[in-house]
C-alpha cells in the first residue's frame, strides 16, 4: 500500500489544488524497472553482465525522460547537451537497476509500507525535505513548512495530499519511489560500512609511522643522467618485461585518427557579392521613415534584432562610434565589414542622460520571473497593476518608501542586507531598497540602470526587467552624457554554393586518390597539408578537439578498421578526410601497440640495475654518505623532517620506496641502494624522533574508519559495475 493510499484511507477523496513546490520537482520515470528491458537484439545500445539491452525498449525510456525534462524545464525543445545528459542518465539508471538491484534482492534489502510512510510523513527523509524546499534559499516552502519552526510539517503534508491534482499525484508517486530508492541505497551502504573494522594494532602502526620523524642525508643518481640512446635494449628484453607486467598495459577500447580539414570559407567573390547585395539594402534603409526602421531591420537583419539600447560614446563599434556621435538622425553608415559580417548602421535617436544616478527600488515579482520566490503566485498583469498602484501612492507622498520595501518588495537580497553593528552608519547595498549610485558600467540589468540615468531627481518610474517590475525612485543625479540609439542590419558572409562545391571537390579528390593510410601520409607530405591528430577516441566520446559535433565521425571510426581513409565528411565549417591509424581493443594491449612505453620502462630498469651496481661498489668498506657522494660525483642532499607520509625529497617529487625504507631504518644507519621513481637513492638516517606515546588509539581507529567509510558510497558501485563488464554503444543511436 502506497503512502497516498494510506493517506486516502485516513483522509477520504483528493480535492484539486495548486501545489507550486511540486511543479519545480524534477523526476523522470527512471525508477520503473522490468526484466523486459534486457532482451537480445541486433540493435543493442550496450550490454550489462552479458545481457543485451534492446534499443527500442531503451529508447522508449529515453523519450519518456526527454518529455519529462521538457515539461519540468518548461521547454518545447532541448539542447543537444541536455539531450545527451538525459540519455546518459537513463543509461546510468539502467546500469544501476541491473547491477545494484540484484545486490539488494540478494541481501533482502527492502522498504516496507510502514517505513515508507514514516519517511514521507512522520519523519521526512532529508531527500524529501530538499525536494520541498526553495533551491535558492534552502528553506522549506511555506506550503509545507511549520510556521513556528520552519521545518517540514507532517500535518501540512497530509493536508496537501488531500487536495492534489492528478498531475501532482503522479509526481508524488514518483517522489515516493525516489525516496524508497534513496533509502535502499543508504541501507546497503550502511550495511557495508558497519562491517568495516580497523584493528587497534593497525591504528597503532599507522600512528607510529605517521608521527615518527627522521632527518636524512641522501645521494640520488637520476635516470636522466644517462642518455636513453646509450642503453641497449633487445626484443627479448621487451618481450620479457611485457610478459611479466601485462597488467600495466590494460586498456579501454580507443581509436586514433589523423586527418586533414578543408575549411569552408568564403572567397573574395563571395565577399564582393555580399557587399553588393547589402549596398542595395543600405540605399533602401536611407529612405525609410522612423516608424518603419524597426520592422525593416528585423526583416533584413540576419540576427533579427532591433537594438533599443542607448549607447554611450566608446561603446559602439570603432567603425561607427565617432560618426554616430557627430551626425544627424537618419545617417546611414555602411556596408562595412566587421568580424566576418557586413553591417549597415543607422542613427535612430539621440538623448542626454545622467552620468550617474542614486536610486532605490521596490521589486514586484510574478510567477515565472527570474529568481521569483517560490511562494509568488501573482500573474505578470497583476504584478504590473500592483507596481503602478504603489508608485502612484509614493509619487503622491501617501506612503513611506522604506515601509513599502519591507512590506511589498520581493528583492530578498535587499531585505536580507545586514548592517555592521560596529559601524551602523556604513552604507549597505540594497538595504531599504537603496542600491546607491549606478552608472552605465554598473552590474545591474539595463532597464534598472536606464530608469535611473534617464530620470531626474525626485522621479518615480516603473521599469520592467527579467526579475519583475521595479518601482524606482531617483534620489539624485550627477553629470550629463550624450547617448545614441543605433539600428544595425547584419549579414554574415557565407560561402556560396559554388565555393562549397569547389572545396568539396578538392577534398573528394584527395580522399579518392589516397585510399590507404600509406597513401594518405605521403600525400599530406607532398601537398604540405596541415595534418591533425586525434588520439584516445572512446566509442561514446561526444567531442574531438577542433571538430564541431563529431558524433558521426566517432561512429565511422568504430565502424571501420585500421588503415581506412574516409570520404569527405562535413562537420561545421570544414570538410574532414580522416585515416584510422590505430585501433585499440579493450583488454591487454598487444606489445606492438605499447612498444614505446615498454621500451622506456626497460631502459629505466636497465639504468636502475647499472646505478645499483655503481652505488653498491661506492659503499664498499663502510663508506659514509659523504664519501659515497664524492666517489659518485653526486651532491649529498638533506631532508630535515620526513616520515612515512612524506611524498617527496629534494630532486624527486614522489619517492614512496625511499620513505618506506627510511621508516624501517634506525638512526645512524645507511640504506642499501633504493630503486626510486626518478633514480636510485642511498639514504643515511641521521636522527630519528619517536612518535609521542599514547595510551590508546581509539581516535586513530575512528579517523581511519571514517575515511574508509567515505569511500563505500562510490567504490562499491564502481567495483560492481566493473565486474558486470558494462559495454556501451550509445554513440550508434544518439
């Protein structure tokens, strides 16, 4: 029995009311599960634990999630990034259902009806509290808050469920399922955490190792002191190392390509044609009346934008700034070329405004306005009417501005402004609606600034911005500056069909003549082309540096074999011809693919053997660290305070083997040669200070247990996911 059913049983039928807090709640139907998701199909988006995931069934969940995302974000379309994110969320939830639900079932972890009721009503789970709170302030919505404590009220939750709409009921049911899933995960993780234990002997060992300090002297012979080319390496050496260290060469599937790009750029002929076309528009623009300017600009401009802004001198394009501030209204400039576009600009209007203005305001927000309080239910029309009414009261001096700020303003930043008790007279931005002096460069929205700068001392005005309607009083102004309104028609110069065809023919000719990788490489050199490299391309990568929206290219790379050369493919403003130069499959990389890496490791190993022999010889006869340094012509370095947790020594940023050896040595003792990360080291422990004695190590046990427990939440899932051998092929479909 669901929580809703229990509440119905106690409270009777539901009655429809508007629940604003739930409208902001974002949950897709990702928690619905069923074995039918996992079937065998040639059109598989991936596999989990050897089970193929059918595209059609998976895609149905994706489409449902996308529709929910549109509904919750109040959008008709989603960006490619939002779509990709949603697809990935559905995939992650699919993994979670198949991998984790088996674990929960195996261990018998479940949530009873009574427990769910307790989590949703009597003792609300923190996840429920978050979903019924304002994300901006973190405070529980007034609809669900206890007026005395501000905490989530069980009584208000019960009252709300009596009056939900069908849509709210559906959302609430999903919220129940979400809380249930969260609680199951918590139980599972807590079960593991409760099984963790740090023996006191371990805690004592770690305490002593961490707090026992040593002062050391050492000599380090760096691997870089011998040139790699002087070290002889045979194929047998490489094979021996590779066979003994194969786990070092585990890899995920990836690809490497080399490609040439033919930029699709307009020719001089394209620029000339574009300028001629714009000149005709410029001539017509000159004949337009002031009442026709806006519609003409919107009709002819590529950006479809008529700029209502009044600009200060120096803020317009350098191409027109001086002209617009020294010409008559109606002056047309252009076509002129700027940032790849031809533009025509017309001086529409001029005015004089204040250089700066001292303003204060009252914000009247409405439902849907940016950052409107979640409790705000008034419509835009109601907000405008209220703002006009309050302004008239203030203008006629029948109300106190500060009192109106406290009573009516939705500007929480101003309302929550805190006065410094040590300096109560110090100006506080936003207090009592006062935002001090603003100027054209101030970080406020344009309508707010302009209302102050365009007014005069004592003016009241209502200005609309994205936050709502601002009732603004101009307390004072300074200076006068001229401003101009300029309308601009812009048209980006695009390559013509003739130009694009020419570039495509050129790219096609290259691809057609060079159908193998060897031919591709030779042609690049012969034609002196700029070859680019994209390495480590994963099957589900969504980006390749330098290529716009390259999912099609990634798909092609994984559908073809090494050495294949592509046909010209258009990505953004370029045609790409690519050659697959490396194919790496998941598992142990073959020696041929990692030969350079293996060679470097073998060279380092051989140097370590040589240096160890040299240092051992220098240590003969009980030589001191200074004598060893002298014989080896190496500097004797010092590290005055090191312990088991020290990561670096002078000359080497990471030497765990050295620190391990130091922790085991006694004072006044010399180590054997130690093979380190950067070279071979001989250490002399000069002094050693034991860790302060402790009666018990409970605090160390608690600290280490906390650190270990913090890893459970993500490491257990990662381990189970890895064990499930998850394969993802979303790029083939999305």
